[in-house]
C-alpha cells in the first residue's frame, strides 16, 4: 500500500507510515499544485493532506485507488465530504489533540492586543522609548471584562476555562448540541446579537461552513462596542476581511487578533497590517512541537486504520466504513 503525504509533517507521523506503507512525500515548502498533487498521488491508496489541499470529486475521479483522505487538521473545509462519501472514501481529521494549544494561543492574542504588546515592544528596538509615559500605549483591562465566545465547542470551552482565571463574565452562542457541556453556570448562552452588543472581547471558534462564511460583517461590527476586540483562531472567511479593516480604521471597533485570514496568507501590503491595534500571525495557533507531533501521529493512525479495515480514531463520514464492511 502507498500513502501520498502532501507536505513534510513531524516524524511521529511519518515514521509510523514508513513502518507499514510506502510513502510518497511532497518535499516542497509550498503546497503542491493540482497537477503536482495528482502526480504525487497517482496509484496511491490514501492521501494525508493539509488544509491547503483542496480535495473534491474531480480530484478523486482521477485518483480512483484512494480509499482514505486523512486531514492534518481539526477542520475539513478543504475537503468535499459528500463527494468523498459518494465515492466510498473515508475522511479523517485530528481533533482534541490541538484543543488546549489553540486555546492558549487565542488567549495569548487576546492579551497581546488588549495590552498593546506588539506596538509597545516594537517601540524599543525602534528607539522610540524615551521615558515612562503616563499616556503611552494605553490598552484595555482583561480582568473582569466580558468575553463572548462564538462557538462553544472543544476549543471554545477551553478558552472559557482560561478566562475564569481573569474573573471574566462569559457569554456564548452555539448551534450544536454540545452547548450544554459548556462551563455552566459560569457561562451564559445568548443569541449572537446580544453577545456582540455586550462583549468586550469576541473570540471566534466556529467551523467554516456555508452558514458561518462571512458571519461577521458590517452589521455585526456595528453591533459591537467601539472598545471591542475581535479574536479569530477559527477560519479566515468567517470574517469579512475588508469590512473588518474598515471597522478598525474608522474606530467602529478597537482592535483585532487574527491567526487566520481571508485570503491566506494575507499579502504583506494589506492595510490590516498597517493598523497599530491589529496583530496578525501566520496560522500558528496549534504550532507547538508536542501538539504538531500528536496531530501527525493521529493523522497517520487514521489513514492506516482505514487501509487495514479497522475503525480510525476520528472519521467524519463513518457510514463509508460501515458500507465497506457490509
């Protein structure tokens, strides 16, 4: 058996694969193009993909031997799951293992934006630090503030736990059945309008779907406090990028911390990057050695389990597995 891996991942995953199957590895720093991916995966039994790889019906029709797509991510908006299901291809993901690490980073962004860490730190090597200033780099208090969590899934709940140490009031909105598992009674479930209107910080933790694409736009920004700070560690297209830039530039909201953007990567000339109360990082919320190793191992185990006729740890469309066994 052979698995095509679309970028070099930690050895914890590659080593597992190498012990059992042949591996075709894309060694480039940038993702393979469509044609390069097709060439890499020709005749492969499985794909181990990243969120930068688009997997759809047209691709799978040219790769008829593929039985599993194992995504090195918790999200799977880069994969057409119905197209995979229709072709008997299992789709697997890597949730849970990156929850705490991503929550750490979301809260790090929240603190960094609120306290103007980027601007104040940059002033030192730039030679702009002349003396202690009573009006210099004034930010916003986090302790005792109201945090609005949009999407109370695993990561949203982990962020809520962190906020309790800052004695924050927690509001949340969630469409899933897991909402009742949130940190109640410390968190209050409200509608999105109420959350936006009352929150000092709004942190996004929803998957990218047809419903959530562009869910934070002009109307939503105008509903927020002028002192509000937006944090996004979910997916870039959940937010209307140009409207966000307008809102920040005109003072409709105060600041933003973005680990994901639309487009991604964000061009170095984009006006968001010129705004002082904005921090943009290159999609690194899960980027610790331990977490990325766990992600790699889980992605490898997912792929190997499917190819060996076993139940993978995390499958998005398990009906494919049941059909194969039947």
